C-alpha cells in the first residue's frame, strides 16, 4: 500500500513540474523588457524555443520544463536586437585592421599616424587604405600628397575621408594610376589640382577615385573572410544583430563573401545585402536562379547614387555652397541613366535604395520614385532614400505621401553639425537631418550608422538623435534642437522601423510571440539615465536566433 501511495505521489509531483504548454529552451526572467510591441509594451520575462520567442510577459512558470535554462537578467533593460539600415560592412572589417585617422586633430598627427602604421608593415609594398580622416578636425585644409610621400616607406597610400567621397593618394599611387596634370576630370568626379602649378594634389573626389580603384589589387577570398569575421564580432559586441549592407567592393564580391560564410556556418548574425543598381538585370536573373536567401542572409536590394557628400562639397544643392560658391555639388551618375535603372529595376520587382544628400538630389529622386509608381502601378515597394540629409520643406511631406523610407544615420548630424552652417548657411540647416519633422509628417523614418563613415554603435546613434549635441561640445542643447526626437522613438528607428525597411516586420524588430529571438541586454536603462550618457552604455549580452553570440 505504501508503495502505491509513493508511486502516486511521485507521478503527481512529476506532472506538476511539467509546463502547461511547450517547454522553453531558455527563459530570461527578472528583466525590464521593452518589447517595441504597442499591444504589449513591457514585460518581465521572455521564453525562447527553437530560435523563436515562445512567450513575453510576467509569469513564466507555464513554460518552464525540467531542461529549461533560466537566466536572471537582474533587472537590466532587454530590448530587440539592433538593426543597422546602412553599412559598408566588409570595409569596416578591413578598417578594424587598418590605420585610424578619424580622430587626428592636426596635419602633424595625421602624418605621424600614417608614418607609424607604415613602419609596422612588412617591407612588401602592400597598400595602405582605410583611414577615415576628417579635414574639418584641423580647420578645413585638405591634405596633400606632399604630406605623406616621405613617410610612405614604399607603400602605395590611398586613404579615404570618413564620408567615403574623397581620398588622398600619395605620388606613387598617382603614378600607378596615370593621373597627371593633363588628366581630365572623369564624369561625376573631380581631380583636385594645385591652383598655381596645375599638378594633382593627391585628393580625388567621388568618381575620380575609380581611377585608383581600377588599378588596386583585388582582395583574396581569405582576406575578405577575415575582414567579415572582424566586422561580425565588432557588430555583435555592440548589440547589432542585423545589418543592411550597401556594399564595399562592388556589392557582388560582398554577397559572395557572405554566402561563403553562411554555407560554412560562420555567419552568426543577419545580413541584407545590396548590389549596385547598374546590375539590376543581373540581380533579377540571380534571384530567378537562387531565390532571395533566408532569414540569416538575404538579397534582392539595389543601391544607387545621385550625388556626393556635404563634407566633400559634392552633395547636389539648388544653390551654391556658401564656402565654395563656384559649385553647388555634382552628380555621381547621369540622371537619365539613373532614372532608367530605377524604372527598370522597379518594373522587375526589386527593392531600391538610392543615396541622395543635397536638397536638389532628394527632390529629383522623389520625383523619379513618383514616376515609377505611376508607370509601374501600385505595390508594396518601400523605396528608400539613403541618407536623405538636406531636404526642402516640401520634400518632408512627400516621404510620407509616397511611403518612401528616409534611411538616415543620426551620428552624421552631430558630426556635420560642427561645420555644416559654413557650407550651406543658416537657412538651409533648418531642414537638415529633420528627424522630428519627418516623424511628425508620418514618414517611415529608419536609422543606422553608415559605418565606416560613422561608428557602428547604435547607442551612439540614439544619443545623437535624442540630444543632437555636436562633437565639438558647441551645442549642449542640441544643433537645430527642434529636430530632436525621444529616446524611445530613436530606439524604434533602430528596431521595428528597420525591420519594416527590410520587409521583415512580421518576424523581427519587436519582442513578440512567434518572432525570431534576437535581443540585447544593456548594462543600464537608457530610458532612465541622462540622454547625454546613452552613448557610453555597454551591451551585456547579444542573442541571435535564441543563441547568445556575445556575452561581456
């Protein structure tokens, strides 16, 4: 009889330990969860099974089984994984192992850093690239090849400005590329020449850089693979679980690198890979043969250019630059050709994002997008304008009207804000990086970094959007402060809004039952600390597809 009672007791006890529903693989509890889901905005626990979110709420016991792992979050903030709308991802991987010139504050420091880097390289004539220098950091004088010829140590040097729209070549590189005082400016680019001698200074803008790219040695597959792994680990340490990558090496080489990593099980984050819009027909054929990928690696998007950048005075404006009145910018592509590419790619059902920075460039592109809608009929196309930095008042409303996504990078505002007014004057800056105005107009605003042009860290982007404090400390209340947005709005731009921008709003960007389990645990609550401190917050844990891929 005692044996019978004991057996019955044991059976009831084991039954009581079984979850009412499916058992979770892991449960994160004692958390402060911002879900991003308007119907269930906050929670204390999150359960994961087979890479998906099983439950988000408070009481989690119904999902706890004998083998369920429990993770005590200790009251920290847990948010959806950050998605970056615009990166040059492989370039970032190479930059992590290259010379760092971004923080150089004088020509002397610029030269010293290059000299030190060159001394540390083998004497094999390898190229020195990367750099990300900013001439505005030392007053605006462009660097010259004479600065670096004597310290190059036999290495070809081609280092870019941080915006990627101009670069400095040493004399060795100019000779290899055959660039002399008689070389004409290529269409869409400028070879900067000395006003006294007519000799090239070493600065090449936009399409003029292609003269050097054409003679640079190609990266090997092994080098590309190594760069990718550096970039992936850096991204995961910052809570970035997906990037929309607009390419570093022509797009197709980038995509091949991602596919190689994915096939070998070495892609622990998600990537949406763009290729050049000039190759739209190739992409259409590629999709017909290969599909569009899966939830880890996807393709099907195109990247184009209208103009250059503000920092290089090549962004296309209606009016001339205040500090260079002889120019109002330039076109990177012939507008007739670019229009044809856009209309044709849209008719093929491809996803299109085009770089436009100046006000005239943005208006032109909005007009072409409107023409495509009229010509090719209504569908859910989600046109994107990459950067969309300087807008007319009328353009702000058109983003919402046409459902065009302003794919913006808020760190640029606190960087460019140091010197933008001298470029375009006090009136045009009023609609520069107009985050508040775009949201108020109903535009589907999204955020990213433009890494390597700006830091990859999303928390620095949230800080920039919420404070608009320029890097020089000159605007403690914010540069063009009426365009600041809230921390929550900025976080949504890095999560749910970016999921929408990549056609993934039904599986990513929020913490919701059935969604993919991508999330981040932060060391501090960014909703409670001073906005000025947000950029300093560290990521404690990054989870992709339910698996911890970074733990501090």
